[in-house]
C-alpha cells in the first residue's frame, strides 16, 4: 500500500510531465535567456541577519488536515507578513495537495519589496528548478526523501547557477548525506512525511550530530526547523539546540489575522532578546 509520500511523488511526476509537453525544456531555456536579470533576495543572509528567523508560510490546505484557509489571498497575506517582520515568506506552489499555484509565487514576489520568497513545492524533476526561476522565486525546496543524493546535488548546483538558493529538507540523520556545497539552508522537518504526524523528538536527536557535521564545513548552511511550530517556548528550545530559523505556516493560517499572530510571536521572541 502506498504511503502519502509515494502518492505525492506519482501525482507530481504526472503533473510535471504534462507541463513539459506544454512548454518543453528548450523553450524554457529560451524564455529564461530573454528574462531580465533581477536582484536575488538571499534566504540565508536574511535568516542570519534576523533576530527571530521566522519564515512565514502562505498555505491554504494540508494533505493530512484538508482545507485550512481556502479563500486566503496571497496578495493580501504575504505583504502583511513582510510588514509584520517575517525574515522570509514561503509560498506553496502545489495545487492538488496544498491548494497553491505557481501564480501565487509570482504574486508574492510582486507584492513584496525585500523579503526572500521560498518556492515550497515537491520537486521531482530538474524542469521544476527552471520553473522556479521563471516565476520569481528566490529559493527552492529540495526534499531528501524524494530524491537521490546525485539528483539533489545536480539540482542544487543548477539552482545556484540560475541565481536561486536551496533549502535542503531532511527527516533523519541518514539523509544528511544529501548535504552538498550548493545548499545554503538545511531544514529539519518535524513532520514524518510518511504519516504526516509532527513532533520535536527527531529535531532534538539530530541537533548535536548536525552541529558536529556543520563544524567541519567551510560554508555552513543555516539550520532551520520546520513544521508543528507555534509558540515562543518551542522556538527558544530549538534555538538552544542550534536552530537559527523557523518555518511556520499552518498555525498562522488558521488565525483570523495571520500577520498579527506573526507580529505577536516576534514580539515575544524579541522580548527575550531584550532581557
């Protein structure tokens, strides 16, 4: 029986295959060659410069919990995230499982002035890296559980060549073999991608091993925690373990005012810094 990750991979491969027929890779290369160069907003630099490291996510739907905010508009929420103090914004591009679209990423880029835009998508083909550049993303997500170490390295290298940064997402110590010099941000996802349950046990268990491995790297990626986060207490614990960034989406999107909730969380974290 397929688990959720296998289901997502199969759906995404079919979806990308259809898009490649509509716009072949050669046509994509031609379009990118004509696309004006733009200033890239660095996700890693933004996280390092931030006092709170919050990546605020725009998310309408969850594969495990269904619709969260079906009527939410990216042009309304993402600029407010920026104004509230987000270090970066993550925008879902997947329609079937998350209710997102590539157009949402375009609109997020157009509606913000300085925060980096992370394209949150299940990448299963190098073609999607080119798409990310086309729609105005500043960084892409590569999920180790979906890729081979070789594809991860090559796609990360491709992303860098196009001016994009890379967030590599891992779920276990074994997946640290996917880490390569083309990765700027390393994320530990607290969600089990096979069951979609969340917990901090793996983040705690992995923290010391990750710090030991990063210590020997000339260019260290920024370490972030993802999924199941919603309060200052948890973020304080994760900071003590060495995490510098925190991706939060569902908690914000379930609130009447996602940006106001973000602002309150940032205030709570900054009050810790002032003590």
